C-alpha cells in the first residue's frame, strides 16, 4: 500500500512539473529573460521551482493588450 502511494505521489509531481514546463514554453511573457529564468528554475529545481511557479510565476505572464475605447 505504501509503494502505491509513493508511485501516485511521483506521478502527480511529475505531471505538475511537466505541465509547468509546457505552460512556461507556450505562454507569452513580458520579456524573454523572464521566460528563460522561469524555465531554468522549474527545470533544474523541479519540486521547489514548480511550487514557486504555480504560486507566483503565473501572475508574471503578460496580459493581452487593453482595448482602446474611442
């Protein structure tokens, strides 16, 4: 039973790490440096980097430009 829980936890952690990597690659950031730094943080520090990205990194993605009202 303990082995099953460990495997399930590993699959969840790997899935969230992979999701974060894909999201970083596909999103538009304010600068390429931000994108590169987030990628390196999540890639080389998978557990901590993924948690930090989901807590504060997703807010750093550039928003679509506001429409000008004429």
